[in-house]
C-alpha cells in the first residue's frame, strides 16, 4: 500500500540523488523561505481556518511542494551534501527531514482525536515509514557496497539480493509498522479463513489494524513463498455486516489466488528493464535525469494500468466465492450483492463521492455496476479472467525480451 505523501517524498528524494551542484548552487535565503517560513505560514493558515478538511489537504500539498521546490530549484540536496560531507546513511535522511518535520507538526495541530501523539504516530507510520523505511534500507545496502569497493556489476547483484530479502520480509515489517494485531474474534476469523481456503490459501494470517476508527480499508500482503496475510482496519470491521466483510476478504484473497502481487512486482521490473534497453538504443544517457524521470513516469502508469485490471478480477472473484459458498456454479445476486453493498457502505461512511475515480480502483459506482453485471455468468466464463490471462503472458514475454535484447 503506497500512500501519496510517501510517494511524493520518494520522488523528491530520487530527484535529489540525481542533483548536480553545477545546475543550481544552493541559495541559503531561498532555502530558509521554502523550508522554514512558508511551512509555518501554511500550518498557521490551517489553524485560522479551523482545521477545515480542504485547508488540511492544501497545507499538506503546500508543505510537500515547498520542500520539493527547495530540493529541485535551490539545491537543498547539494547543501546537505556539503553539510554532512557525504556521510553514509545521513545524507538522504537529512534531505527529507524538513518535509517530515512539518508534516508531523501539521498532523499534531490538526489531530482529530484527543491523544495527539497517538495520531501523529499513526500518520507517521502509515504515510512515511511504510515506504521510506525499506527505501532507506536499499540505499544503505548500496552505500555500504560502494564503500567496500565492490565493482559496479556486483553492486547491482547485491542491490537485487537486498530487494529480494526486503520482499521476503515485507509481511513481517508491514504488520509491525502498521501495528496490526491478530484478529481476536474467533468466529469471524474462522469465517474469513474459510474464504481463504476456497481461494487455495490453506493457512492465512488475519490481522486487525487500529486506525483510531479513521480508515475503512483492507489489503493483501505476501508474495509467492510468504504467509498470505489479510489486514482489515478497525473501522471496516465495525461498519460492515459479516457477509459484507466476507466479500471484502474474498476480494483480498482473490489477489493471492491470482498472484497479483508477484505480477505487480514483475510489472515494475519489466518496465525498468525494457525502458532502459529501449532508451539506451535511442542513444540516451541511462544515468541522466531525463531517463530517470521517464522511467519513473512509465513505472507509475504501468502499475496504475495493471492494478486497475487486477482489481476488477478481485472484485469478480469475491462474487464467485460467495456464490460458490451457496452451492451455485454461476454468479448469483446473493453472491454479487455483498461486495457492492460493502463498497456503498464505505463510500457513505467515509464521505466518498461514489462517482469519484480512484487511480488504482476506478470509481465505486463503476465497480458496483461491473459486479452486478456478472450475475448469471458461469464461473468459467468471466471475461476479466481471460483478459488477465493474456496480460500475464504479455508481462512475462516483455520481461524475457528485456533480458534477452
């Protein structure tokens, strides 16, 4: 689960690592304006506006944009490099410190619960640590390899091994960062585990994530040889019926059943490999900023496109699972309705416009429509399954072409 804030910070950090001192010499006055004065003004504005939701979103974006301007236009990264004298593990941390500090301050003054520090801790783990902790781990491994005089080819191998280690430990560190605990409701846990067994997941971990009753969400964690984990938020459990919860977890188990997570990883690797080869053939400098930004944009677009298709298949599987549980060999109204109902409950409880288009999922209205359209369809004749089959073949072929070219 990648949050917009952490993704923005990652992009800024990657841009900073490609910065050149010759491009924009650091300007201390402007750095103070964008890293100190403007963030204070943004946070004060939120307070004056009585913490209106729109103003909170504005202040969050403004703080991040102000930091990015300091990084890109006024060489904050170059200033940090001179200040830290390129010390290992310290440089990248100091680059993002201003943005993180002001985000923590913003979350503190706008906390929706009385325990402000608990809210700040929750947002910090969710919006920053969840993505940046593994990224800093990879940066650290790379820095140590270079410091030890490892050749460039071997550094790439070490980075790949570090990525695989990180991938293997993802379920563990994600559960720890989110502070998700095993579900204590035995009856509900058993019912959800039965849904998992129908999806071919013999042993599953069902975790509950305490979001202080702020988020209605569920997510699947675990790739090929990892424990298949489903995480449900406290607010989701509190506001859905048991049948709606079963449909939501069936959706998540659908991601495990059809290997969506490994293929999303393959999508990312394929885009990076293929784009590097193509851009190199076109005469571009692989280490240049244009190539880096192009690869980043292509990777994000590919993930969005593939995720949309995978989400449709997971929705369809939820209808299949609940229909099959009643003994049917085709999708029934009783099998399709719970997920459509759950999506409606999430929209209503979270005050989400059902027509609003989500980048990875599409709109709730379109998802409900697609689910209901499956009623009467045989399990073997679901159109999205055929589309995903050909998509997976295309991804594997593209990856092999990228390796062989």
